[in-house]
């Protein structure tokens, strides 16, 4: 069945008022993406200004809102609430695609006021989630950035990036290009439980090799490290060894944070899948979004020696993905087992 034949009339102003405000053109369903509705919108701007001295970038571009990766921990979930959609199942299944984003971006980059500051992609939802295979928004975005002389970075779990490697290699001759792959779970079974819509760990390791094969450096973000599920010594050692074998040029790690409605969604999942951990999570996160300082220090003490053994820099801000705050991985101090200090 053809994609165009699956369009639905989205003229009902009362159905999705948030999307009406976002410039909704049509909503699309297709058997290829069972259970997912794509809402095609015309955006008025492509560049998003980010305020805050803690970030290594000032501008972002997000081709989509919502993500079919369906990661239970995704920090971007609350952004769906701005569209009058929920941060849980709607975030996974109601995907907003900015179909004109490349054209709008090109116009914005042509302004005399544009100073060619670094732009980050993948800071909100993944630009290479499955829908990119249909919409093909990234080639236009990459081309616009490179032709305007704007350096950029990409952070993704999506192996669709492999399609654009020739274009990225070409762009790297014109501007600085930073590629970072997100891979925090080496066990394929656990990965399918926690981030069911993502490519397998093996597929992402192969992607790292492919990035290196075209001559581009490839950083890896081991994030989030999920307490009591992915922070075991054997789990982390196995993952970091695999990253070294794949040719990753840098590795950074940080523990999971759970802001606002993401916390409710993750804790509901945890109560269903790992009920014995609920009490420990309440102690670890308390009433906030972040792990305790003791756990963060303990995790650094566990991971840093592994990174050193496999030849990765430790505590070097240059090794952090350009899409994330460097301070999140700056501590290298040691602590005792968190069981002794937290529970």
C-alpha cells in the first residue's frame, strides 16, 4: 500500500490542538510503521537557540518531535506535553515530522546575522530514528550546514546514519563534523526491554566501524548508565572492550537522570519489570531528577579505570560528545560501593 494512500484528514481542530498550533498539515499512518502516526508539520524556524554556559553549543536543529526508539528513560519525553500529547505512549507513537525543515534552515543560515556557531543534532529526539528512512530530512540539513560553513555534531542511536556517511565525509572537508553514537547497553536482551525501538548493540558497533572506515572520528556516549541494571562491572567492561574493538575514538559516560514526567514513566516500567528495585530507586533519586553525588562518584570510580585500560582519555572535556555538557563526566574521584553509602 502506498504511503500517500494512507493519509488521514487532520482538519478536526479539537483532536490535537497542540499540533494545530505547531502547523499541522496532515497525519499519516502506514502498515510499515504499525501503531505509529506521523504528524507532518510546516515549521516556521529550524534553528533553536540554547541558553546556558554549561553547554558546548548554542544552537540545535531537531527534525522531529517524539521518537519511535521508545527508550523508557528518554529525557525528551516531557516536550511532547507542549503539544497536548502525553509523555508516555504518545511520545513513542505520535511522531511529529518537520517536513520543510531543510528549506527553512537554509534560509536561516543565509542571514547576514548568522555567525556560523556550532549546531548540534540529536539533543532532543534522534534525527536518525526509523522515520528518517522515509522522510530523508537529514541530507538536506547536512548539506545546508556544510554549504553555509557551519560546524555541526550528530548524536544518534540510529544506524540510518550509515546511508549519509558519504555526505558526512564530504561535509567534513568543509566544516568540523563530530559524529557520536549512543550505546549504553551491550546485552541485546536487556536493550530490547529498555529501548525496544533502537537498533541492536551489534548494529551500533558495526555503525561505529563504518564511521571509522570513511575516515571520520567516532565518539560514543555510554548514557544513560542505569543503576542496578547496566552498571555492573562485567557489563561495563564488556561494553567498553567492544567499543575499543570497534574503533571508537572517545568514550564518555553518565548516569541516568529522570526529569518530571520521564520519571513517572520510567518508574512505572520499573515497577512492572523490576519491582525489587523500586525502593532502591526511591532512595537513589529521592525527590529529584539526579542520582546522589555518592553514586555519581562511585560510578566514575568504576568506569574510569576501564576507560584507561582500553586507551580512552579520562576526565578530558575534549572527549565529551559535542551535544552534551562536559561537566556531566568531569569527576574522576573514587568512592566505596554505593550500597554502603546510599542504602
